[in-house]
């Protein structure tokens, strides 16, 4: 009788045993859609270094540059949802390029957002001695002469370009877009007088701003920046535009809940390590933590606004 009771009780004991958390058995790849040394690459390498001690296998950064990050995004979208290949996303490949052209992936359905790691503010900047001391003055000039006031961006469909696309819609004006291949060429064109305005990240123009060579006119974040407290937001100037360059990790669609949970929890813990804090201090990026659903919602919000602006 005693033996029979033990056999019947065994399934209940087994059912109460907690499931083991997913663990990778091969290296994890963080795939970056831009060349080494850029913002996405630096964020990916910092995340890999910070999280390396939290996983039993190595974390490797792989660069697949091209098409504004779309090549890397397409590659990750087609990979197995096994947690071993993650896109360093949240930038142009996720929230601006899809508004300007058709892509072989859908940023809303081809991925599972895991975690947002950083957010990078963007500023509209003029040069010293240029024709515009304030952004309202530049907007009024564009209203009087549509399509003639040139502004620089880091490329057609880039996040930097998207700032002016949204501003134009909000203000009801039209500027002249002059695309370049990155922030540095945009800044060079601004200083040379080829363009009157440019969109730049703080670290790209901080030195020249401190020297008085460039003047930040507005920030596209929801709040003012501690390093530029005197610079108003676009909202404060009367235009409801909020857009930042964010970086996070995106897995292929269909990634199981247990894998997504492990990735999220460990990369979240990685943000507390010294390598990650050093990265934030060195680059000027801001901690932008959001969980997977929050990160996806943030990307969708910007993409939807851009699609409305582009297709108006």
C-alpha cells in the first residue's frame, strides 16, 4: 500500500519542480548594421562587454553595414528565433527608413523587441555668423521661401533627416534637404556655409558649441538637456515633435518567452556594471531602459508619426 501511494504521488512532485531558465549553448551574436566606430557599434560592443560575465557563452559583435542598417535587419529577421542572433536596433532601420521606402522586413512584425538600452538626444544646430539665431526665425524664412533653406542630415531616411520631416509637418513649412553620409560631413557642410542648419548628436558638436562656433537652436527630446539647459525643446517652441536616436536589442519574431526573458533580464543587469556606466559617460548617451513591450511601443510611435508625415 505504501509503495502504491509513492508511485501516485510522483507526478505531483515532478510537476512542482521549477522549469530551468534558458541558457545559450553557442555564442550570442549582436549584429550591427553600421561600420565599426559608429554609435550603434559602440553601443553594441559596450553591451557585449557589460553582459559577457552574465552568460555562459561569449557575446560577439558582428558588423553588417549597408543601406542605413537595413541589411543587418533583414539578416536578423530571417534567422532562427533561438536567442543567439540579436539586432542592435532602434535606429534608422527600425523607425525611419521604413517610412521612406519598402523594405524586405516589417519593423513591427519581423522582430521581438527585447530591451531598450540607450536614448541619444538630437539637436538642430546653426553656425556662428549664420543667418539664423533662433529656430523660429529659420522656420519663418522657410515659410516665406519654401524649399530654399538648406539643412544637412546623415542621409535620406536617417533619424537625423526624420527630425526635419516631423518639424516641417508640425510647422507647415518646407526646408531643402541636403543628405550626407554621416554626422561629421554634415557638420563640415554647416561650418563651410553649404547648409544653414544641421541635425547633430551632442557629442558631435559639443566642442564647437563650447567654443561658440555653433549654436544649438532646439533639442528634439521631450525635456531639455543638462549639458544645454538654455536650449529649448521643439515642444517648448510650439511644435509637438519628440524624436531620439535609441539603441536596443531585437530578436527575430517568434522568439519564445523564456529566451526573451533571460535576454532581457541579463542585459538589464549588465546596465549596472562599470563597463556600461563608463560607456555612457564617455559617449554622452543616456540610459534609456525600457522593457520589450515599452521599447516596441516607442519605436512604433515614431515610425507611425513619420509615415503620416511622409504620406501626407
